[in-house]
């Protein structure tokens, strides 16, 4: 029986992956010594969506040759590595977006927000497992008025290893006092699906423009549990809940 539902945040409850992609693109355009287009950066970001800041930053720096320009920003931000300086440039853009509640509300995924109510109606315990930092996650949840929905929230600050390592999902399950096979994870990214599967949990992947192709290629889940049409998500979730009643 499934007794707990665990949600990802970025890309799953709210389209923060889109906002993150735009912020990374703006940072790359600011630092890149070459002539590039925003779409090039967004396309590259899709390859690393759901990974840690360091992994995303390092990948983009290598791809767009940002080591030297990022290194020159280290002293300004008081950091020790070029990738940290690049992250700080990117965060300035992202923070501007987060500071506008209307932007966050306009980018919530209605189909997944509806799913929170389904979880409550099924008397499920509800958790959140996000690779966002605690401050940013709380900011988004406060704007959406969803923070109190979750019995336990785990962020990147709470684990040593980020997704695709299963640590964060095992942590949430432990705090919800559920065994892995009693948990259903709602994810949108390949790294998140890998983490859920490695944790021994049921998983439904709902694709986004940033993750659709990678999720199809991943083939970690049966095809029926990869949702391409958001309007199908609630029905698919109810189906898996009924199967494991």
C-alpha cells in the first residue's frame, strides 16, 4: 500500500527549472567571451537539469569557456573557485525572479498542485525532496501557500549527496516513517527518477520541455508511468494508488 507521496519542487510543482534556465542563460551571456544566443544556453541546461549547482555550473563553464571571466569575479564575491563566482552571477538574476511573487505564481504547475489535494484525499503523508537550497525552496513554497502542505521538507542543505543519489528520498521516507515501497515519488527530471528508483520507491515522471527527451531515453520506468500530457497526471496517480491499495 502506498501511504506517502513525495514531490520534487523544481519542474514538478513549479516551473522554476524554466526560471533557472533563464538565469543561467543570462549569466552565461554576461560572462561569455564569444557570441552566443540565449537558446544555446537553455538547450545546454536541459542536459544537466536536476543536478547540483556545482555540476550545472561546471558543465556550462566548460561548454561556453567561462573559466577566465568567472575567475576574475572570484574576489568580488569572496569565493574560492571560478564555478562559485559563476553561480553568484547567475543567482543575482534568479533572485530577481524569486523576488517577484507574481512570476512564481504564474509558473506553478496546476496539474501537480491539484495532485497535492489528491494526496490529502487519499490520506497520504506528503513530503518534499528538492535540490534547491532551503531558503529558496521556502521562498517558493511560501509564495504558493503550500509550505504547510508537507509533513517533511528535505532540501540540498540536508544531504551530502544530491540526486541521482537516493539519499534525499530515503531521508524523507525515514522522516515520514514509511518504507520505500510505501512511497510514490512525483518527479520531472532524469536525475530525480534515478534517485527515486534507486531508493526502491514507486515513481511517476511528468515530463516538461526541459526533461521530455531525456526521460524517454532513460527507460527506467514503464512507459505508462511517464506522463507527457499534464492533464493525465491526476488519473495516472490515482491508478497507481488504486493498484497498491
